[in-house]
C-alpha cells in the first residue's frame, strides 16, 4: 500500500513539473509568433510648400521652401528619412514630440525637364522621400492630406503653377531585395503664355510677316530685304536655343524654326528667280514667278504652322 502511495505521489510530481515546463515555454512561443507577424511602422508624411525659387531648365535644379510633417504611432525623426532628388540646405524644428515632427526646410532639388514642347514647356518639380535604411517590411510611408498643400502665394517668376499630385510607390535597388516605400509629391508648372508669346514668337512672327509681304514687291531689291530677314531669324533662333541644354530630341521650337526657314528660303528663291529673269528681260517669267509666289508660299507656310500647333499643342 505504501508502495502504491509512493508511486502516486511520484506521478503527481512529474505531472506538476510537466505543467510548469509548458507554462515557461508558452510565453516564448507566443513572443516568437508576435515577432514574425509584426507589422511595419506606418509614417504619415505631409509636405506644405511655401515657395519655389530659381528653377533652372538648363541644370534641372530648383530651390524650395516647405514644411515637412511626420506622424507615426512610434518614435519618428527626419533622420530616419532622406530626400532622393536633392539635399537640405537648412532645417528648423517647429514641432518635436516622439510621435510627431514638423520641420521648416530649405532645400535644393533636381527635376527632369521635358523640353519637347519648348517654349510652351511644362515640367514637374518633385519632392521624393524614402526611408534611409528600412525597407517596406519595416517602414511604410503614407500621404498625410491634412498637412499636404501648396501655398496660394507661391510664385515662380516666368512660370504658372498647374497643380499638385501625390503618390505612394516603392523602389528596389538590387535584384531580389525588399523594396523601399517612397512618398512622391509632384508640383506642376508651365511657362507663362504671355511671356512666351512676347519673347519667343513676336519677333519671329514679325519677320515672317515682313518676308511674306515682300512677295508683293516686283523689284529685285526685295532680295536684300529677304536676306536680312533670314539672318535675323537665325540670330533669334540661336539666342533662344542657347537658353536650354542640348537634348536628343527635337523640340516644338525646332520644328517651328524649320518651317520658318523653309518659308524664308521659298521667298528668297522667288527673289533670286525674279533677279535672274530680270537680267534676261523675260517679263513673262517674272509675272509667273510673282503670280505663283503670292498664291502658294503664304498658303504652304500657314498650313504647316497650323499642322504644327495642332499636332503639338492639341
């Protein structure tokens, strides 16, 4: 009997030890499962632009002054993030709490100008923000619409603001690695229309009008006038094109000037023909050249300009 009692006690002790071991192991397993299913830190990013300055089409750079607002349930700082298309020149901290930061930032940013419509070009000035070391499994950026906008007094001389768009995307730098979350704030600008017409197209238009008007002249002296107009067009084109970098594609201005040169060359050729027939005293040929020049050259020129404007600016 005593032996049975002893065995029973021994069995109870073993059972109690097993239960104690399970209690110790269970928290460890639970802790491991929590780590494997941990969600990434979500950071809400807001950008409020105060001003843009010194946008250089040639260099693709611009200066900007803006507020950066960061919110997260965990501790967050600007040191956890970086600007992918520029660098900060100065920064002031406005709000500093563990879960929210607000900074006043001056920065020099880069853009990728698209000059196909130059001088009616439109560009996007981006501010691209990305975690410095944490991938999207560890940190995810989100747009904070309450703190994202562009100030109504923002003014970039020579340009008009066309609006703002935002997007969340990601970027991978090496094959097979986890991508990084990225917040992109795009600010659209376009060249001021009135300034474009006055600076670019008014001088060329006057040259074309004078050159076409010379078709009404039946004297050989118009050849010198047309030669002067052609030279003036070349100089203006050179001056305008010098303001933009060399690109691997033709711009709107290039096609516009090709049509302008073609018009001026047609007028020059008609003047040369009149000079040649005048030396031979062939009045009939002179009349034919005048007749067809007045009726074909302006029409061809106007049609080509219309096609260009419709094709590019539609």
